[in-house]
């Protein structure tokens, strides 16, 4: 692993509004499906730059908490909130999501975790963590990768042991008492736009830092993510927002 991998990821994605192949349309579709509405409380775990929760607050009038362990992400989320009319409705919490607990008496209507399964290791552990924060009526929205096919080249699958099939994700949610009630998939074009935006950020940084001691490493990082995407990623991996709701009593 490159010694400056986290720094390269921050450089390549830090300025992107959403650090995943998610569109405004996807956000609104999953929010409508989940029944998100005025006055509800939302937890955004691993909020990144805050675009998702700011979008929900502006459109639906929700309140909530945006949690992220990265100080730069917290600053960007704070700035996103400052530039809108939602200053009093969203609180930014700069903390490790693995140990963060909501204030006493705060019950979420929905919990969102988009592209942050690395915090807990995989999507199964992410589901478990969100369930531990949920009430019996809380909806869970998870954004994550999934395998598009049953057969994936071994050399690629071995690099992404955290990724599961949609079927496996659905089955595990049922074991935890939740049903998959909605899904909004990123298209291949959404993926292309997202990856292309990352490549552009890398390219401009390399051009603007020709004498930096880490420029060669950044170029190597760009090569590696492009090779991974063009060789395997675009064909075999998908990304979606999954909506899980508590199993009805029967």
C-alpha cells in the first residue's frame, strides 16, 4: 500500500460534492421511497463533504447529525451548512463513527451510511452497526458496492473481499430483522462521471506540483485506480443506495 494513500484519496476526492457515484436524482428517489419528510431526524454516518444531508435538509426540512472522523470533511460539511438556510437544523459531529453514540433521547427516523463500509470492514458489519443505533421504526439507507455477476475474476475479487452480491446483502438484512424495500442503482455513466472526476483531480494536482516529492507516487496512484476500473471495475462492480426497513410483525 502506498504510504500516502489516504492523502491521495483526499486530494482526488476532497473537492467532489459527493464521494461516490451518486446523483441528485438517486438521492431524491431513495428519500421519497423511504418516506423522508419534514421534521424527521436523520443520522448521516460518514458524511464526507455533507452534500447528501444538506440536500435532504434543504428539500425535506429534516433535522439531524452529520458524523465524520476526518476534520477536513467536517469543515466542508460545516461550510455546506453555512451556505444554506439550514444552520439550526444539522449538527456536525467530528468523531469516530465506530464509537459515536447519539445524545440521550434522540431517535433517528432514518440512518444513512453512503460509501463508508470501510469504517466497519464490510457491508454486513455496517448493517449491524446501523441496527445498533436504530429504533424499531428506523429506516436504514446504505450506499455500497456490490458484485454485478456471479463470477468475478479471482485476482480482482481477492482485492475486494469486503464486497458482496445484492442477494447476500438482502439475506443478511433479513437475518437482522430488516427487509430490502428499495434500491436505486448508479448507472455505468454515473460511474464513469465519478471516476473521471477523480482522474481529473489527480491530473491537475500532478500538473500543479511537478516538483513535489510525492508527485511520482500520485501518478502511480492514478495509474492503479485507472487500471483497476478499466480492467475489472466497470464490468463487474456496481454501486447502489439500498433501503432497509424493519420487518413487519406478522
